[in-house]
């Protein structure tokens, strides 16, 4: 190639081509010595212009099988959930029975400011104006929390005697109970341990002290309390003996009941926080107390219809196992936080009241020892109070 390019560069006039032609003519008949030993190359089939498809990876079918399996498992998990949510929507339909209104056994949870010195006589008078013409009979005023060993410093409720006397003056017939509680060491290393006899003895002593301070009852909220806790039942037995001997009331705030059979076990295994009680355990607690108030909020329901249907279901489940001699109260959400487990746009007082009335209508419409409990005074809005009064506390006019 280099020689040809040099020729072109020199500008040859074509004589070299003529000589080359003569040489070709003189050698045309001379046989090629390699012709007998070298066959002509076989060109073979024409190349396929389409590139070959690489063989399928052996992992692809396995991946598809795994994806199909995951989809099937997801469907198995979602189907019961969708079925349950559909049932809750249906549970929210229909009309409450006539007369499913207040039995004048309702309650209100009050913040700590009422017994630590921040409130005045004027505040008590304003509270009395708010509560007149409602069905509220019991006030659970926060007087703790208990120490992890079950003790309670008197400084936690230093204005208790003033408050109880002021309520009795402004609202005769309304009872004031000391709301006591603490975090239990059931899911964390720190907290109150009911399995310790010394702790239970200290709780009894704390209860005596608040009754001595003028309270007419003790209301306990211990969380998270797992279903089947025998130490809690033993504590309630002792507290009942103590309060009844003093002519006082024993009440508790209760976890919700399994919306599906054994759901607390499944949820506890999955999350480490069982949350719900079995219906049987709820009944065991209810038989040991004078009042049981279901904390029927923080339900994880995303809409009012689902929340109202859930409250209707909880009302029915609780009614089925609460003795006739125990006051059953269903909690109303008088607060508006948005966090995991609670959506303020869904968990509303109107939805809860309607759910309570529907559950009561379907299960035990004439039950006398029944009410609602309002949580909590310092977070309530005028709309919350209006929904409670209009939907539950007000007596509708008689038909003409």
C-alpha cells in the first residue's frame, strides 16, 4: 500500500499500468502450484443480519416466581383487612334507635391544672356552666402520675381538697375521682412493674391517700397493659376491697377489644405492641370495677365512616361482656392531634357519638348503666362540646 501511495504522490503518467497488463497476459496460462493442494475457500452461509438473542438467564423464572409469591402473600394479608374495613363501613349505616341518648352517667377527663394550684374559683364556676344540662356525673382529674414504685407524692395533688369542695358546691351530685396512672414496664425496661408485690402494696397506699384528700373514687389508667395480665387483675381485686370499704368508686380506662379474633396476639407478634385486649379479658376487668371507660380513639382508621363503624363495633363487643352492674363508658376524642394511629379528620366527636348510638341500638338499647367519657378538657373545642350536646346529651323534643 505504501508503494501505490508514493506513485500517486509522484504523479505517474500510466506506463506502469501498460507493463502490468503485459505481465498478466504472459503469465495467464501458468498453473498455480498450490491449486491442487489448496481448495477454494468455502464462503459458508451468508451471515444473519439479526444478532442472536442471548439465552434467558436462569434467574429470571425464579424472580418471576418470587414476585408472584409475594403478590399472593400481599393479597392474603390485604383481603382480611379489606373485608374488615368493608364491614366497618356497613356497621356505620342505619339509624340509631330512639332513646339511645345520655343516661346521665357520662364522664370527663380533666388535666392536672385543676389540682396543682393553677385553677381558681372562677375556673370552677366556668366549668360548672359548661357541664350543666349535660349527662356528666364523674370527673377524672389527673392527680399523678404514680412513681415507678407505686408511690405518689402529696405535692402532685396539693389542691385536691379545694377542688373537690368547689365542685360539690357548684355541681351537686357530680363525683370527683383521682385519675392515677403510669407507664408499665411491659415493653420497655423502665416503668411500673405490677408483678412486684411491693409495687401493688404501694399503689394501695397511694389510693388511700387520695381518698383521704377528698376524692370520691380512684380512676386508673395503666399503659401499655397487655391482655391477660393476672397481676393487674389481682391489683383490681385489692383496690375494689379498699374503695368499697371507703364507700368510693373504682374505675379504669380500658384498652380496645380485638376487632378480629386473637388480633392482639397477631399484632403483638408483628409489632411488639399488642394494643388490644381479648374480649374475655375485658370482661374479667369489667367484673372487678364499678366503671370501665373504653379508650375508643387512636384507632388508625382513615375516615369518619370507618371510625364510626369501628366505635359501633367496640360498643357492641364491650356491651356483650360488661356486667349489668358495671358502668360502661365509651371514649369520645376531644382532641385534634395528627400522628400515627390518630387522624383528626377521621376521629371526630360526631362520628364517635353516632357509632356509640348504633352499637348501643344493636346490642342493648335499654341498658341503664351506660355512658360516654370525654377526653380531654384542655384540648376540647366548642365544636366538640356542641357535637356531644346535640348528638348525645340533649333530649330530643317529644313527638306531637
